[in-house]
């Protein structure tokens, strides 16, 4: 009996040791935070038939479900699942802060914010004027006693319909100050204004806490964010979507900076283009966008766990970091 106890004790201490000798899998993804942009109070942009906050919620919820299905071990946390502000926020600033808080409290390993883009021009299209010729016209020139009639050449205008053509998906990562030189290769000018609302927020970037967070992001999360972003864009492109690439912006996407984890903001397409808006509102389009993101996630997860890269789209300047 005593011997048996000793053996049992040895076995259990062995198995205990075995469990603890297995190296911790630090490079795996346990929790993903899905952030459907905007809400019914702090609106995003809109198209002819839809509002950004509705489209981002639909895609966000579908994305969460698809992640759970593809990777049952991964926990999905949403920043919102309804039209209401996040955490009952009464200001946009608090709404965005609450999103970051949810992500940080969940100890997320990846933050995916879903948005839709827009041009400054009206959704669908607009009428513009052009000169198609001139005609002689009698006009009064001069003032008072010097006033006289004069023949002038007046332009003849024609109004014409301009279709809003801009389309494409882009994936944003936050632009940490020190990264600027090294990642010029992925710096593009951002012409979209889909996030104008966000950029009006007076976000605190000068506090010691914010600076530490920026440093952390630079050291730990920037490269992972860039790799995942490049994979997302790659998947969009493979599907045949127009892609605008991995972009950086320092203003307007501070929610990415406030999350202590790799984070991206995906502009899934332009609501101001009639066809792209219809695509983003259709089941088929939403499912395709979700599939693209999940496929990118699968590649990203593989890379973290095996160390093998599958991104060709990533500029050399980023691979060297
Ligand atoms: Zn947005």
C-alpha cells in the first residue's frame, strides 16, 4: 500500500512536471476583439441605401461567428453588438475609449475594427457644370454716369452627371511616431474621409501613459499589425476586389493606439460608390469580406505559431524590422 502510494505519487509528480515543462505557447491567439465601427448615436458615413454603423455591425457579427466556427479555441469579444453607444458613452471620445478598454480588459491578442469608407463627394454621384460654348450677351458695365451697354461673350453651361467611382478596400495600422522613416514604403496619402468624425476627437497623445503605450506599440505590436494588415489586403486582392493597400494614419484611428495588442482598422469598401455599397450590403458580399479576413487570420495564426512567413506583399523595410 505504501509502495503503491509512492508510485502514484511519482506518477503524479511526473505528469505534473511534464505539464510544466511544455513551453508556454506565447505566440498563439486566444482572444480576438471585433470592433464594429460607429453606432446609432455617433454615426459613420452613409451611402444611398445604408448607414456605415449598420453595415459594420452586420459584418462584425458575421466575422465573430466565422472566427468561432473556424477556430473554436479562440474567444471572440465584441465592442458592441447593438446600435447603442459603447458602455453607455455620451461622448464620442468616451465611446472610443470604452472600445479600447473592452479590448484591453479582455486581454485581446488581436483587435479588428470594421469600417466603411466614403469620399467627400455625395454618395452615388452628383451633377457638375461644364462650359460647352459661348454666346454674345448684352451687359451693363461701369457705374453711375459711366454706365453703358456692352456686348460680352458669356459661357454656355451644361450640367452633367458625375458617377462616384472611387472604390476599394484598405487596411489601416496606427502610425507610431518613430516608425515613420522605416515604413515610408507603405505610406500613402489618405484621401478618404470616412473617419472624419473620429479625427475630431481630442485624443490625449502627450500624457506619459499615452507615450508609453506608443512605445509599446512600436516595439511589440507594430510589425504584427502590419503583417496581418498585409495579409488582409492580399486576401481582398485574391478575391478580385480593388485594394488600396496597407495604409497608415496617425489621426482618426487612435483607438488602435489605445489597444495594447496588434490592431488594424479595415475599411471594407466605399459606401459612396453605388455598386460597392450594394456589395457591402449583400449577404454574398458580407460573407466574402468575412471569408477574406478569416483566411488572413488563418495565415497570420500560422505565421505566429510556426514562424514561417506567407506575406509577399509586405515591403522589405518592414521585414527588416
Ligand atoms: Zn468609420
